[in-house]
């Protein structure tokens, strides 16, 4: 549970990184973060059914996929685009 809480804190900061370049993705991610916090509160205070555990794991997986897609869009895609552009390759050589 400690690892999940640390992950929850990191996920809560993700929209801050997305805000400059991808505002729509940041706004899309906020409801999932809120649902994860609600799930965490329910997990900490009551016994959950199997369906609730499945919901929690599903939210976790969705956020994990979302975070990796966002990281690709922010960090990897611009680098790949720059390397594919022949004009920018000439600037690197000079």
C-alpha cells in the first residue's frame, strides 16, 4: 500500500508537467486522479468488495498507460521528430 500511495503522489503531479504543452491531456487526466484518491480513501477506511478491487487496479493500469503515453508525447516525440527532419540534422552537424 505504501508503494501505491507514493505512486498516487507522483500521479497527482502529472498534470503540472503536461500543462505547458498538452493542456487537454492534463484536463483529461484530472478525473482519473480524483478517482484514484477516492479509491485510496475507501481502501484505507473500509473493506472493499472484489469489484472495487478490480476497479482500483483498472484505474491504476489506465493511469500507468496514460502516464507512459504522456511521457512519449512530451519527451520522445519531439526528439524523434527532430531527428527525422533533414534540416535539423544539418544544424547538428555544423
